[in-house]
């Protein structure tokens, strides 16, 4: 899966979890590594960039 992400956003992967990270490294969204769709990841990334309803209140660093 290689979703089209806004500039600076990237995915951090491990066997169970897929984290969508903002340019500053904070977490924009988390997904099950097994159930995440490319469309869902893209929607979360672009929604977050626009200041959408994705939570901005936590960081899993």
C-alpha cells in the first residue's frame, strides 16, 4: 500500500499497527495494519491537513 499523502506526512509501520504521522512527527491517525485501506489512510491524512475531525490531541512517540 502506497497511499498519496500530503507533503510531509508519512506512515510508520509495524506488524500490528499503522501510524499516520504529521510533518512534525505527531500522530494524526492509527490503523490496524491488517485492516487499513489505502482510501481510509488517504482520507485521514487529507482530512487532518485541512483541520478535519481527526483528533490532534495525542502523540504516540
